[in-house]
C-alpha cells in the first residue's frame, strides 16, 4: 500500500513505521520476550553475570581492586562485588560511570542490543502478546499520536538503532536529555499498550 508523503515530501514517522515495519523493533521484541524470558535460552541472571564478568575483566586490566573501583564510583565494595557476580545489575547511569572510570565505552560492557532488550522489556505489559502485524499497527498508531520530536527520537533509537550519543550529536540534545526523553516515551508507550490490553480484556 502506498503511503502519501507529507507536504514537505517526507513521510511522517508513523507512516514510515507502518509502510516499512521496523523489523529491528519486532525482532528485538520477540527475542527479548520469547527467547530471553520464556524459552530461557539466556536468563536474565545469566546476562547480569556476563556484564559482571566484563566489568571484572576490565577492572583487572586497569590494575584496580574492587575497593579501588568502589572508591572511584563512590559506592561500596560490596556493591561492586554484587555487580561482578551478577547478583545486582548496574543501571544505565552506573554503566556510564563504570565505563568512564575504566576508560572504555559503555557498549564495551553492555552491548547495544542488550540495552535495547532491557528498554523493550519496560514497554510490554504483562500478559500482552500481540502478533507482529498487530504490534506494528499499535506502534504506528502510538507514533501518530505523539509529538513529532518524540516520534523522530523513537525512530532513531528503535528503527535506526542509534546509540544515545549518536542521537545526542544528531539532534543537538545532551545525552542525558536523550535518555530522559526516551524513558518518558517508553512510559507513554507502556501506558498506551496497557490501556489497549485492558480494552481487549473487556471486549
């Protein structure tokens, strides 16, 4: 089906989404929910251990003890130990601080896909399992109802798989601002999907 462009000749984010369903979002969604959470191919605690091993490896390469890293991050040695053993998972801000202290990029500790899995896990309500076609429809409708700037941000992150630093440079927004806006958009999308889920339950 042809999609009419806007007067400027460009498709809106919603139209682009519906005309060319971003397989990255759908495939990541399927992997995040069906591979990781249901089939148990790689459980969440195993992923946490992967992050932890990488932190421990990089810390050792820098010649730092857990106490050294904890002191630089202003956290307890016990918390660093829990990160490295997979008992606790650092949040994104902590990953950024850890990578800065260790002199590496955040992606070298936690991969881009892993971050996307975690972000997408925030979006889907419990028990909500639309097929790919329906999910594309819902996401397209959601994008049509939000501000153009938010839709563009969503597309950069989940259609073009841009990192937050890349989006920051492209849009001229501070990186922490990009993360804050993406978090808000995900919360909006989750609320939208929760309302759809409740609506379908009552039909």
